[in-house]
């Protein structure tokens, strides 16, 4: 049984560009959450998707948006990238209480 | 708002030493508390959890007790191994399965 997978592993973008990160949840999981982990910091909650709707959102600007597909996979989109968006982006899936994390996508904005 | 504060790292110990990583929290209501571990190049893994006051979570020799009177959830292990070297995160949630609030992480390095 594959765990949570994320793509790509690494990504380099330029300021002002847009980026899309992808997440496939653990088999049977219907809820996907996204977190941003800056270097040396703990993860910060961006938002959570359930039944293709954004169910909960953290304190992130509207430049951060997401989507969940009928197969429960999810995308995180970030527009107008800033240098401060450089971070490890973690996806977590769940069915009920426990969240299982993927390995993350390392985004570098230059 | 809700928050988690951990002791700063890095923490460097010799193999078989006793480990304590302090964690205190601020939260409304009765949060659930967690310890996650992040090994180099890997995602976060749940190490242990406690869902109510005085609960003790335990796993792989690690323990933590939910202390509501001191709003703490300190992580302990009696004898660390080199393989325990990782970054440890304390976290809480007020919404089961929802938003997790993490501390800043504590890096542990265990030397042979």
C-alpha cells in the first residue's frame, strides 16, 4: 500500500511565477491537508480539502489556492511567487483523526 | 490563539543517554497533543499522541504525558540510540483530523 506521494520532489521558480504542486493521498483516505515548512521551522497549516471543498484554512493569502479531485488527489497552487514562499510543502492525508504526511516538495524561489 | 513552544535545539547526546525535550502549549478547550518525528529527507511520522489530561502516549521507547495543570507534553526516552537522530515536533489540534499546530522543532543528534 503506497503512502502519501507528492510531486515534484524539488522545484525552482522565479519571483512572480506560478507553481502547482501535487499530492496523492494514501489509499482510502478522503481528506488532504497542506502545510508549509520554512527552513528551521515547524509546519504551518495552509488549508484542508474534503469532498472537493476547502473545509478549513490557515492564515495564508489568497495567492495560495487548492483543489481536490474526485479521486481525492489534490493540488496546491501558488501565484505571484515571492522569495518568502521558498519552503518545503507537505501534504497530509487522513480518514478520520490521524494525518499521514508525504515526503514534501522543496520549492526554491529565486 | 493556540500555540506550541518547544525547547531550542540542537540537542546532542551520547548513545544510551536519557532524553527530555520540553514542550508547552497554549490552547482553548481540550486539545489533543502529538509528537512527530522527521528523519532526514523524509516526511513527518507520528511518534505518539495523547487525547486527554493525564494520558500517556508511548511508542518505540518514547513517552510523553499530557499535563493540563502545567500545559506541558514533554518527550522522554530512557536510552537513546544513534538511529533516534532526527527533528522532533510537538503539535496540537482542537479539531480531530483537522488543523495541526506545530512547535518549531528540536533537532536531536545522538553520537556513538
